[in-house]
C-alpha cells in the first residue's frame, strides 16, 4: 500500500505539482502498473503490429460513471468503470486491449475510499487481461462533484469475420440472455437504503468479452449483441427492433429473474425488464445456431443461467411484445424518464 | 413466489374466463348489447393493461377506466402552488416521484428542480420528517395527495410532527375522498355503467359499508377487488353474476385484505387530522361537493398554503388542455386512444394531461402496454 500522508483529497492534488505527481505515482501507477503507463509520458504509445495481428478494425468507446452510492453490494464505481467500458467493446465482438482512466475527484474525498476504487479497477482490468495505459486526474471544490466521477475509454480489436449490428436482426432469429435480469439495479436500490428493504442482492458487474468470444467461436454470424445497462433488457430490445425494422416477441415465463429481485420489483412497482444490469448481454442469433450458442453460454461462468427468452418476428416492426401465460400480450416501450437516479 | 403466483395462475384464469363467457352468453345477459363495468381504481387499470385482461374478455363486456388515480385528478393549480412554494428561499419541497412530471400551467416540478428549486423525491412521508430534523434552518414542505389510501399516512406523519414540535415542517395537502367522487359520477346522466369494480386499498381503510348507497339508491352492483389478475377476473365474474340475477349488492372479493368495517385505527387517524371541505375542484371531474379534506384548525401551523400565503381558490380554474379529452377519459366516456392527442402530442415522456403521467393513469397504462398494437 502506498504511503499517503493526507487522508483526504485536497485541491492541490489536482494542480499538477508535486502533490499531484505523488498521488498519481503512489496510487494510480502503483495499482495499474504496466509498461505503457509507467513511462508517464503525456500519452500511451501502442504498437500497431500487435493490434493488427488480432483483426482488421479498431473498436473505440467511452463511458462516464457517476453512480450513487459509490460502493454497493458486490462492487463499486471502479469495477463498473472498467467492466462497463470493456463490455461496450465486447458486444461489438471486439477483444478489449487498452483502457484510459479519467478521474474527477471532489475535494474532501477520503483517500482510503479512492484507494479501494482504484484497487477494484486494477483488479478488474487484470482479470480481463487489459491494461489501463493513460489517465488524468482533476480535483473540483467540495460540492462541485459527488465524491468521484470516472471516465474510461477503451480500445479493442475486432476479428476479421465478425460483424455484429443492431440492424442485423431477422425474423426467425432467437433472443438469448446470459442470466438473471436486474441484479445491478436492485443492488443499487438496496444500497441507497431509502426503501428500508433488505434483500440479498448483489450487482452482476462482470466483464463479458470471454463469454462473447466463446459465443462467437460456436457461431461467428451472431447477428446482434448489446449489454443491457441503463434502461434494461426491454430498452436494448427496442433499439434492436427499431434498427432492424423487425418485431420482437418475448415470453414472460422464460425471463430469468432472481426471486429476491422479483420481490423487490413487486413491492416497488418496478419491472425487471427495465432494471439496469452491468454484466448481462442480449444476443440475437440465427435460429439454427441458437442451441449451440446457448450451450456455449451455459458452459461459461458468466452465462451459467443463460436462457432463450424470445424471438424476432415480422409482425409489428419496431415494437417489442411480451406474451404472458394468460395468452395475451403487451407492448414494451423503451424506458421513458428516469426509473432510478444515477445507477452507473 | 407465494401470495403472488397463486393469483396469476393461468389455469385458474382460463377457468374464470370461461365462466365469464358463459355468463355473458347466458339468457339473462345475452340480449344486452354491451355490459359496461367501471374499474374505479387506477391500480386496477394498470393490472388490466399489464396482463392484457381486456384482450381476453368477451367483446360485449367493456371495461371503463374510472377516475381513481390521485395524480390524474390533481388540479393544475396545485402543481403551480407547489412550484411557487418550492422557489421560495430556504424551502425543501418533498414529494413522491410520480408528481414530479405532472404538467402545471407553465412547467412541472421536475422542470422547476432543473431551474434550481430544492425538490426531493421520497418513498415515505416519514422521510419528510427526517428531512425536517436534518435541516432545521429550512422549511420542509411535503406534498400530500391521494384518496383514503394515503390519508392515514399523511395524518400519522402530521401527528408525529406535532408531537416532535417540528416547527419547520409543512404540508401542502390535496386529498380526495372516494365516496363523493363516486356519487358525482353516478349522478352524471351521461354515464352508462352497469356495475363497478371497487377500489381495494381505499376500502382497506374505509371498509365496504360506505358503498351501500350505490346498491340501494342507484341499483348498481359493486365488488371490492384485489389487484392481481385473478382478483380482477373473479370480481368481474361476481359483478356479472349479480347482473344476471338482477341483484345489486356490495360484495368483497378482496376479503384477505379488506374488512367490511375497514381499519379503525386508520379512520381515527384521518378523523383526528382532517375535516371535509365544502367543495373541491378536480382535474377532469370539475367541482365535487364534500370531496376534499382540509387540515383541522389545530394543525394550521403545518399548513403550507397558509404559511406561504398562497391559498388556492379551489374553484373556477380552467384545467382543460386545448384539444385533449382528459375529462371524458377520466369519466370513462372515451377510451384513451380516442383522444386526438393520445400518442401524438401527449406521451409519457412529454405528457400534456396528467392521465399520461402516473402508471395508474388510464392513458399512461394504455400507452405503455398497447401503443401501436392497434
């Protein structure tokens, strides 16, 4: 553990002088530790040859993380900031390679908390086999941010034969999910403590790129894939339906939801289909490959509870329908307005 | 999940549906062109759309969505008053989430918050007391609305504030009573309804006795119902059984929650804090005698309207929105999709009328679960 003399972040930590350098070297470089970062140039320098051997396109994405509370059951803002951006690369079929880390810290932030977040980022990156190679740290006066905000950008390489797109869904395709819906949204709700509800719910935050690789290995022509973060599974499927001008029909009885999450939703009048996830992807797969992909998912630790939840239809293009056990159905609209504030 | 799945059992539902079909086709009812049953409560409306129950019923059995969504009947001037108060210095306005998007005359509370007003979302009125304790230098104003369902919680919160002498706590109340509202509907000569599905949560508080005039005076059956799909199907069956035998009674399908005498403690709490006021105006419904309640004089110091000098007139405010049919939909004269603004100008993301805001509003429920399916 680095020896941090002050216990809290001060404005001087962001002013670029000796205290900034001390924070960066002792906490960030020590935790993220890789050759590209350790040189401490103004930019990371990445060999092109190593990237070109893995595919023919770069994937590049960015995301900012402002979750409140910063720590929650099963993770913290740091785990989200790494896995969230990795997953945005992964669902494009890319193999994630490098991340950046931009920190906006509020004056007065406890260094011990920052250390926990940075350690989580380092651990998540190490587990995923990616390097955090560049970054930036700013400090804003107390009250101008809420503890800390993180921005991460990511670079990955897309293998030559992979072409996933929300616009590629076709009638007859099958919809798969890699496990229980809504765990992250429910965990955040619980962590806020405003509802006086106690349930054993943990965030599902996890990186998905090895799962995606396993799926692409058995079916290179998966049509579409997205991680179902804010807005949940229903919102992602709405995007697919609109981008591909197809209908999507889900079977309510097939949707995987943990009993404790369902219980919370029943009490609060929420829908698991709209709750945020941080380790769930929805895939649209040609019918003839569906069982093969499902088996590959279920063999992977991030897909043990994978399930087929519906199919793509030619009816009601642009719309998502949920068929229930009574024999009637309803439409699932994309989320309008906020269901929960600041969940990722 | 126990106590949930039993009431969503598809096999039981199809049995009840079959009996409903048989009754609708029975000699007593088959000559009626349509049988119109109003579900009074927005919670029932939500269940009906969520489970697509209306799609499963015989065509001649028509469900009319009633006025029992408290957010939907709030007069626009209430939102305006709340915004006026929220903009004053050192005020924290505390509200349930669904009120935030209700359009006022010029803006919603959500827009006022974006402009800098301190408006917090709560899950319990007791959280408002916590805010008042936490910020003794601010005035905390709680927006208290709803039918008898929420009156006891408002009353107990106020009694607690009084006991703790929380002098920086206020309430902006606009509670509405169900019985005068129903009576006003029944007195409307254009309302063609054969029977009612009665509200469950309101009845948990007031019991079933207050409805008896509906059976005795107006000769309409009313069945107090739970909120699960099987509850509603069974209640419909009970209404039809009465119609088929030409009876009009008050029955209680939701006996697992609703006692015929209601909840005495809740009634006492309401009675100790509120008194009825002579006349109140509701969005879409107009002025209804004895439908509102006000704080008793003993609680005057907690009354936000008095404290901030913005007492509403309660009458004569034009709540209509040009081109919209909120009132007709509220009274069940039109279905949501019959309104020319429905899903065109008026959507949940950008509501013109309050019926498009709350998930219990007929328009929001219809939009959420049905838009584009026709």
